[in-house]
C-alpha cells in the first residue's frame, strides 16, 4: 500500500484540508493509508477515521519544550509544551509509537529536535521521518536518512500537507498492517517514494497561508 504518514486537516489551525477532501484526494492518487497528524490535536484524525474508506492512523504532532514529536496510534490528545521525555512517556502509555518528524531541518529550527536531544531520546524512538515534502534543503533529507540508517530505525515519509494539492507528495510503499508492531515491521521493509515540493508549489502554499490568515 501507499501510505502518506504526515497530513494536516483544518483542525491543525494552519491547514485548509477538510477530512472529506483529503479522502477524495487520496482515492484519486491511489493513497491507501494516511497518518493524520494535527498540531497538538487529534480531533481531525478521529473525524477522518470515522468517514474514510482507507486506513487512517490517529496521530498528533506535539510541540514539546524542545521541538516536535509525532505520536502515532493515539487514543487521547497529548498536551503541548511538555518535555520530550514526558511527551514520549504519554505516547507509550497509550500503546502509541514515537515518530520523529523533519529531523535536522535547517529551516524549521524551532520545531525540529536538536541533534543532542535526538541522541538522548534514541532508545525511545520507534521511527524517523526521512522524507518530508516540505523540507527545503536536500542535505537535511540526506542527514535524516543517514541518522536512521546508522541507528537502525524504520524510515517513514509524508507530504506534511497543509493544502490539498500537497497530499501524496511523499509516501511509503509498504505492506499492510493492523497493529503498531505490524506497522513498524511493514515500515522497516517499505520503500520511500515521492519528492520535495517544487518552487511553484511552495509559492502557492505560501499564498494560501497568507490568504487563510487574512480571512
């Protein structure tokens, strides 16, 4: 299956993607599974899962005191501004997975965990996002992949879509799964596919974000 593991809906506050529009777009593109990863919220993921004919992982992109961490397979919202350690503890208590988004992103420094924090958290990380379509610098993608390979982490990919035209820009081709452990095994054997956003897409996304703030 094709799985886009990083998508935002309107519940993120900075996205225009309605759950029904995401589903429609995924069906058009042949995307079989998505992780809905709202900023500090899971309501959009729960709504999408209720109506989707495709597989939906309930996720949350949680802002910690030192950067963002994604929890996958969540049942309850985790509050923001906790320490990375406390955030991870709360993810694990739900039976969820710790997924690190856009590590080493040289542009989004406020939301990316620093290398020293990643090294400290290494024993508790389940997977690393090695292709985020919104990453600007190719070197940051290479660094994330190298870190994942050197430490034996399963590697994921996602569009980080905040606009509907971004959905499916990056994804993983992987086997089917039901449980978190089956997901990790399928991810470990998966193939990273897709690309970074092009210049025109970035310009359009920037325009859409400005328009949204003005409405």
